[in-house]
């Protein structure tokens, strides 16, 4: 089961911890991704989810990583209600 935990220290420092193993595995199985693509997409997806969770006005976060390797572009859109759109080298992947 995936989860996000948020902590705040007495000094006001905020920290977030995310475990997204099941979500990344669901994306891998659903879209038949190779291990390297799964790792890149999983890290981008986790980062976008963490950033989107901090917004209060139902805004979204878009991360775009442009590489010159076989994966090409990794693009992730995440919303506070955790609907995730992913683009991997021109192929749209949806994980709702």
C-alpha cells in the first residue's frame, strides 16, 4: 500500500516521505515498461505527487525531463487528487 507522510519539526521545517512502490508497479504492468523506463517514470511520478500534495488550490504540477537517450522525454502531470498523466517519448500513459 502506498502512502505519503508529512512531518513538521518544532523549528518549522517540513518534510515529506512517499512510498509509491505499488503505484509504480501498476504503471509498469499496465504499460509493459522496461526496468529503466519504470525507474525514470517512477521517480518523476513520485516527485510530482509530492509537489502536488503541497498545493491548496487544486493546482497541478508538470515535470518534464528531456533526455537524449532512448527514453527521450519523460513528462508527468500530477494533481492533488492524484490523477496522474505520464508521457514517455510521445506515448501517453494514464494512471488514475
